[in-house]
């Protein structure tokens, strides 16, 4: 789903994000020049997986292979995070060589539709709209919707969506946070959507908005970069954001009709539980760049 700010940790992540932004287009070109999905490479099958590589703790870019990070196709950097950990498990179990392709958010669905990549593992909600364009596996994570505000701000003690009334808010472009959750804020002053999760966090840190809405892992990661942020979780209360299963079920997208790969990935996911997913996410949060 990687921030900037005044703290040293936030500044370090800004460098990571800058590298991500500069290499996204290059990665897209690399995807076009690499072998077709499922092609033989170095004597084995290749599983080409696309992600942003700038959405900690789901995925991020780092300069080394520390913690088991995987080289990004067409570049000198490495990708790691929950999505990479999941991709590695799937590839290892199915006997594939893993290739990570770095793309911007809006390029992910077109890439899998065109067959340039085999699948997308990037924190995508399994929405009805997306299902018109791609197929999805069973969920590989179940998200919780949270709100980030600044400590000491007007909304730091909010206990429900209703308590956020009148807030200036934003979130990431083409996400259920922006499209479904923000409109539920009474009299909310909804600002234009941000192109990335890091951008929305910068907007909050700079004071351009009172709050952002995101999922819990992204929020937990943000607290490391921005210690003056506060995470509000209304889940399980009468004042929670109203979301459907399709909003919070996170899946792996594939080209429509690719049932062979879909069934194979589902066979791997079937061996895992929600507790397994949560433990893996906790590990990803613990080793993200800003946790060091």
C-alpha cells in the first residue's frame, strides 16, 4: 500500500520513494521486453509478479537483498514486504523462478490484462469493478480500515466516523479508502485523491488535510515514519466505516481465464490461515526500512 517528514527516518524513506518514482516507468518497459508469462528462464518456469514496490508494509524498494528481498526486473534495486514474501512462498511451492516487476498503481491491471505479467500481488481489494477486468484468487489478506490524524489535532480523540464531521480529508487514488470511506464522513471536505500512499501521508504531515483513511498495516507502518501521527480504529463499533467484504478482502489478480494459475495459487493459499497472514504481515512491518 513509505513516507517523508522532518524525522530522520522519514527523510530516509523519501529517498526510497524517490528511487521508486524514477524507476517505475523503466520497470514498465522492462516488463515489455522480458519473456512472455510462464516462459522458460535459466532452465525453469518464471512467475512474473507486478507490484508498486512503494507501498510499505505490503511492498517497498530497498538497495540490498537484506531479509530475503528479491531483485527488481530491469534495475539494480530489490523489493521486499508482505507481497514479496507471499510471492516467494507461491513461487517456491509451485516450482517457479520469481521475477518482480515494478509498476505504478494504475499500470497494474493493464499489465496483467495484456499478459506482460502473470499476476499482481499489490494489496488490491477484490472489488466488483476490478472483477470486470481481471480474475482474483481467494484472499491472501483481510484488511481493516483505519484513520490517521495528527496527535494534538482537532480529531485526535474521534471515536467514530461521525466524530470526523467537517474534516478535510484525502486518500490514495482508485482505492476503497477514497471512493467508499471518505464520502461517509459527515460534511467532509474531500480533497483530490493522491497518486500514492506516500503522497497521502505527506499531505497529512504537511497539514494540507486533517486526516487520511487507509488500511491498518499501512497505518501501522506510517506511525514509524511519523511519530506524531495517531491511528484511529473504529472497527467493531457502531461508528465504524461501512465496508463490504469486497472492500476489505485483498486478493491476487490474474488475466481473465487463467484458471490454471489461479487454481495453483489458491492451492497454496489453502494451506494458510488468517493467523499465518497476520504473522507474516507483522514480520513485514518489523523489517520495513523505517523500523531500523
